[in-house]
C-alpha cells in the first residue's frame, strides 16, 4: 500500500511528534530565508547509506568590524578547538553553534546557526572584541563588571571558553545553554576594570542564548551549585524537566540538574549506594539524549555508559581495550556523536580518520559504517549535527557541506 519512502517519512513524523527534542519547526523563524530547491532535490534523491557533497553554503548576517577582521562574513564560524558540538533547535528547524578557539586565530563569543533548508550559515550574534587566552584581550573597552559577572556592553560573555560537550538546547525555554568555563584570571580582569574582585560570582558560569531575541544571558544562581570542570556534559532531559550537568573526575563526581525555570541547581545523587566513579562517563565524553529509550548515551575513549534518569543511575556497558578496533575513540575534540531518530541509534564520526560509526543502545554494540557515494570531505575541525527534518547527518567543513543518510 505504501512505498518505502512513504513509510520512512511516516515513522519519522511519529518520532518527531512524540519526542519534543525532535519536533519539527513550526511558525516563522527569523531571519526568514528562501528554501534552496537545488539542495532539497539532492537530499530527496539521496539513498540510504550514501553521502553527497552539497557544495558551498552561503553566509548571512549583520557583520561588525570584529567579524570582518577575521573574515567570518565569507568563511562562517569554521570549526574551533574543543568546540565541535552543534545543538538542534527543533522550534527553529536549525542547528546552533558557538565556542572559542584555544588561542588562534581568535577567541570570540559569536553565535551561529546552520539552516539546511536554505543552505546557509547565519550569524545570530556578531562577536564582541577578541579575547586572549587568560585575559580580556588587548582592547577590553567593551567589558563591564555587573552583579559579580564580567560581560560586554552588549550583554555577551566577556570570558569565553570551549564548549567541549557543555552545550545543549532547552526546548521549553527555547534557548541554547552553555557551561562557559575557562582559565581566565577573573580577579585580575576585574581589577583591570577598577572594580572589587571580592564581588565576583563564584558559581558555575552558565549562560543561555535566545536565538530569536539574539541575546546572551548569564545565570548566576544561588547555592547549592556544582563546580564547573573542563570537559563536562550538559544535556537537556525532558523527563527531568531540566538539564543535567555531569562530570566524573577528581574535581566533581556528580550529576546535577538545572531546573527547567533556570533558577535552581540540584544534585541528583546519581548511583546512590552504587559505584558512580566506575560507571559514569568521564570528562572528554561525547553523547546525546535518546528520546526513544529516555536515556543519555555517553562515550569516552573506548567506554560507553548510559544514564537512566528514572532510575537515576549511570551504568557502563562497553569498556574496550585502548587498542580495540571494534569500538571508536570518543573525544570531545575529535569525535562528535549525534542521535539518529529514524533508527534510534547513535552516530559517531572520528574526525581524524573520517570513519563513521553506529551505536545500538539495545545490543550495546558498535558497528563501523561504510558510506557509499561521495566521500567525506577532507579538512580540519569540521562540525556535525543530525537534521531530523531531512533525515541526514550534516558534516560542515567551513562552508563545504556533506550529508549522509543512514540505512533504514
């Protein structure tokens, strides 16, 4: 009665209907851009387990002097050191991106989104002045100190870090969340502004960005609150009505919850009475929320762990030897991982080898994929996300874009 493509589309529609993390965009999103019909035809014709080179995306935005200094009006954001995570905004039908380089060519607080429908990079927040590695940069005339927080006159973060895996999207608040932790000497920076460093807010540097209003906001919440080590995991979980911040190392062995109103932190005391340290994912992990099974999947080096918010417990299911060829190497600088809603599996791309893997949470096994069609583009620091509307993994190298449709 139905063709394969029709059945596939019906399944995807049902998945998106019942799982808020993958709802399709509705209503008008700004900026409004026309669909790129040529790209959409290529995607429509893309066969399962095939990749296709889509060409160069266009770059849109209101570019200021800083953006033009670093050629962002032509290149888009480019991939950045330890900032390879993009987050899907279902209400917009686009994927958001931010994060600073380690040092060169710049350290910026700009925010972007990628729209596959119009085949565009879109600058949502033009960067404030460039910062250096441990300070506010050569020119900090745009920085102010207010309510214990260093921010710019436009309201953006004056201190900007890597995202690692500390980036997520809150589908209820309709904002991107970023645990903006970095090595900047905050005390010295405040003193440079002639202010009192004893007034510094000492809690986690959690920022949100509203893509429709195009505004940053710092959430300086009261105690109790978690610490903010490098390389933690930030992920929105509908079942908990909030976002978890998780780390498992000497600095913090805990999974905390940011309540959905963004006003309160709570330690979930995960694995209470169990072995959190041996089962929970460690820093440098990558992962995703699985709306089908209602769990978090996290992969770090050769180990894969699941977090069940109902049981409030982490459990490690894969722990391979470091030289194992049956499991990919998970790392928040080299191997982004996303959710494939049609198959209910995870997809991980090892960027240094451009090898694509699939993870089945039911069998708890990894499988190396062999995409046909156009090869994965070469280059450094690409960005990756999964577009559930077009049912493709999107791989972005600068403005060059490659898309892959998983097997059904």
